[in-house]
C-alpha cells in the first residue's frame, strides 16, 4: 500500500477516459464500474482541498501490470502494488510566467482495487477513491511508516469527512480486542 517515489514523473500515455478540471488530470485506462473520469476528478479536487495539498495531482487508474512496470522502473521492485505516489520535485513555469504548482502523480491498480473492494465489501469506485486519498496524503508529505500514526489519524478523519469506508491504513493495523483478524493489503511501504 502507498508506495512513493520522490520526483519520478509518470508518463500517462494514451487513455480511454480523461477528465481535467482545476489543473488535475484523471485518466481511467481501465474502466471501473460506477466511476467516471469526471467523478474521480471531482473527488480528487475535494480530497486535495481537505488534505491541504497545494498543487494539482494527476491520477492514473490502470492495470496491475502497468503499476508493476512503474514500480519496477522507478523503484526497482518487480512487484505490483495498489497505489504509487510520485511527488513532484518542483513546479513548471506556466504561460503567465508564474510557477504552476504540481504536487505529483498517483497510479492506482484497478485490479487490486477490485479485489480489495470485494474483500472489504464496498464498491470498487469507493476503493479507488480510498487509494486516491492515500496517494494524496503521501503527496502532502505524510509517511505512515515514520510518523507514529499521524497519517493514519488524518486518513481516518478525511475518510469520514469525504464519506468513504474503512481507511487504507486502518486495514493494516493489528486487530484490536475481540474485533477479529484484519485482512492484509498488498504492500504498505513508502520510500523517499
């Protein structure tokens, strides 16, 4: 879960469903039931604002094999994961001469999202949004492996605010007294 590579740009390439507004680019290379590019773009805009992320975030929803290729290319890990975050290194100049602020790029595996949605009994569209929120928090500088639960608390708070089911980090926390076993997601590391 939540793999991050600093400064590695994603070339989104060709797509089937592209939505752009407020500077975000959302590309659905793999179709997700009940989720359009426009609805995911609106969610990304709301999630960015809720997380306090300055700058745009591009989101690619694609296959596990594409995410695996990105993970191999930019992180040297030949394995798939549910979400990859690529924070931008700096803003590019805009036509007006001011710095256009781009926070980074997020790649989401629709295949793993579908599997997790079934496991956690919610829609694939909700799972993609959970993964997008997780990626946005990484772009905002959060790191669940090193922050003593700060990202988990923020993700849980924003999940409630954005009306999403169980947060990604909450799913990997050890089971609490009598609540049973918590399923383990694909991966859970962030790298700098």
